[in-house]
C-alpha cells in the first residue's frame, strides 16, 4: 500500500480523475454536476491536481462569461493508470 498515490487516492480527487479519464476534456460546470462537489471544493481539489501536473486548466471567456475547460495531462493519465494497477495489486493479495 506504500505505492498508492495519496493525491489520487483522496475520494474527491479520485472522482474528478475518474470522470476526466474517460473524456478528452470537460468544462467546470459539467464536472461539478457530475461529481456533486461544490464550486469551492472542486476548485480546491483541481488546484492540487494542477500543481501536481495531473490536470490542465484552460480558462477563457465565451462572450463575457468565463469558461473553464479541464483535462488530464499525459502525466495525470499515467498517474491514474499507476494508481489503478497499485490498487489491483493490493486487492489481489487479499483472501477471498
């Protein structure tokens, strides 16, 4: 269990990364609705994932409204794959 990436393992960040793993990109509002996280909570977790290089955040304006797009980076996708493999290994050693 030592090899488990604690940044990914946290439930809210795991949920964020799971949703981003299966899409090319998603906007902030869509991800907020899908995860059930509040604006502030989602923003806080995304900041941590961005600082680790796992998520890319692109902000722009559409008309006069801010629009934020999110995607997993290659590093984030690789970290999620490693996390999945580590969890499989950890669970496979348990007796049935």
